């Protein structure tokens, strides 16, 4: 049961970051096709760094979500860390959802905003499920299942 929940949570985290990556990639392709580049090197660097940052987040969480805790003190810390990350993603997605509800434009230009909003909501759910996948029992007989199953 826990390994299934952990695998589903891991998939949601990876999918969430993948949604952000797709949104930022669509945005950069749209900007190139609309010839918005070379107007300001700062904006160009910002656009490219967002794409690369979202891709590295996928890679990082691919490996980090495979970490599992064995001791009761580790279980408590990892649960709190995932709950904190879930809260962070939820608060970030709240800002985007408020923005998108005030001006709900669906276009190539807003793809990165939609990707970020949908991605952070998915990530928040994944982090929350990952926190719940770790047992709350401090009993040493509780077996922690590897996420690679």
C-alpha cells in the first residue's frame, strides 16, 4: 500500500515538474517564432534559465523522490520536509490561480503561466501524498519500502 502511494506521489511530482517544463518550452518557442528575442539580453537569459531550471528540477526530483527513510527520527524529518514542500507549492500555485482567474487568457503567450499553475498544483498533491506515504508509527518493526518498486 505504501509503496503504491509513494510511487503515485513520485509520478505526480515528476509530472508536475514536466508540466512546468512543457509550459516554459512552449513559451520560448512562441517567443522565438514571434521574434521577441534580442530585445533585451536580460529577458533572453531569464527565458532560457526558466526552461533549464524546470528541466533540472525534473532530473533532481527524479532522484530525490527515490530516497527513503529507515529510522523513526528520519521518518519524522522526511514527512515534515515533504509537507513543507507541499505547502510551498500550494502557496505558489495560489498566486498563479488568482492571476489566471482574473485574466483567463488561453494562448501561446500564457502557456508558461498555465504550465506553472497546473504544475505547482500537481507538485503540491505529489508532495502531500509523498509525506503521507511514510508511516507515522515510531515502531521499529514498520518496514519502509523502496520507491523503485
